C-alpha cells in the first residue's frame, strides 16, 4: 500500500521545498556561467549525461532496477525529448540574450501551460473558474514582462523570451505525458534516470554535428564547476528532492516550488552575475505569481473560510 500523503506541510517539507527552489533556481545561474563559454547543445548534453551517470550509480544503492521493456524505453525517449532536450536547449540558448532571473520568471509560466494542455488532453483535469482566472492573470504578467513594444519587435531578446515560453509549453506537455509512467509501474526515480539517459542519447549526435566540441577551447574551472553543479545539484539531486516531497506532501503542495524558483534565481543573478531586473519584470512576476495562486486555489479556499 502506498504511503498516505499528508497535505499539511510540516517544517521538514517546507525546508525541502525551499531547498528544491534553491536547487532549481540555481540551474539558471549555472546555465548563465556555462553558456558564456560553451554552446547550448554542449551545456545541455553535459547536464543530462552527467546526471544520468549519477542517477545510474544511485539506483542500485536504493534498490531500484531499470525496466527493460522496449515500450517503456520508447516512452523514456519521448519524455527525454520533451522534458529535457527541447526545453533545456531553449532555455540555455535564451540565457545568452536575457538575464537568468528573467528566464526563471518566464519559466514559472509552466503551470499555466500545463492546465491548458491538461484541459485539452485529459478528461479529469478540466479548466475551472479559478484556473481560467489564473491563466489570464499569468499571461497578462507575460505581456507586462515583454511590454507591448517588445511584442511587436523582432529582435534577439524578444526571440529569447519566446524561446523560454516555448520551453514552458513543452514542459506542460511533458507533465501530462509523464503521467503514464505510474500506470506502467515505473518507479519515479527510474523515470528520472530513464529520461536523462534517453535525452543524452538524443543530444549526443546533435552536439557533435552542431557544436563540434573538440574544436572548442578548454573550459575554465568555473565553467566546469557550473556543468557539474547543474548536473549533480540541479538535476540529479533535484529529482531526489522532487520525488521525496511528492511522496510525503503531494503534487499540490509541490506546485508551491514554482513561486519560489524565480526568487532564488533572481537573488543568485543579482548577487553573483551583476544582473538587473526592471520594474516591469517584477510587476510581471507578481502577476504570474497571482495566476499561479489562482491555479493552486488554496488562497481562494482560505478566503472562503
């Protein structure tokens, strides 16, 4: 029998949630350091490949075996494409042109896209009034972030913004697609391992052809450390935290991490990278946060008593 989930967050769960926000927020910091010296496909391949090695080493220790059925590995390939390869690459490329804090704020729109995809693709996660309000608020926040002039402009920064939004949309699709692994009886940590292993295989030929990494200069120490950090901390360790919180606090409470990731990314970007966010970015983040709160619903339930 599965362990019962207590939806009341205990201090331990809150601590783990904040730690997960720091870890995932740190991925934007690590991206910014790495992509300053390396091309995007190389950065993303290093992230998933090193994470796959770490997770493959961890699985025997925790007593989990990887499945061998071809249909499950085909599902891993799809999941690796839509949950790792495509969104990671879009976000890393965008960070060549926009601040890591702004990328994190835009990435926080993932739940907005997820509820739209879920409404169209499932029968048990339909749009409610609260979710519709949340989606509207969230996308008003996106327009505020970009600005009306930016919506009409054709420049690299605007393309970078839309690249992150496209990555968030793909994440939303992956969130719905990933529900099948529970039905297939695949343990969550094995799913995480399978998808980063599959995405490594997908990205390897692309990286070799496009980036030709053997022609690149040797990365500096900080760049190598950032690659190790994004793989070990922001991917492998993050998955461990993610599934630990999911098992004890549930998916609804886990959604709260979306509110916290931009905060940690902004603090890291401002403190260590000298990034500056404009008032319109903070206003957009507030609107997106309001949209996420409406989707989450707990604030509305508290107001209603």
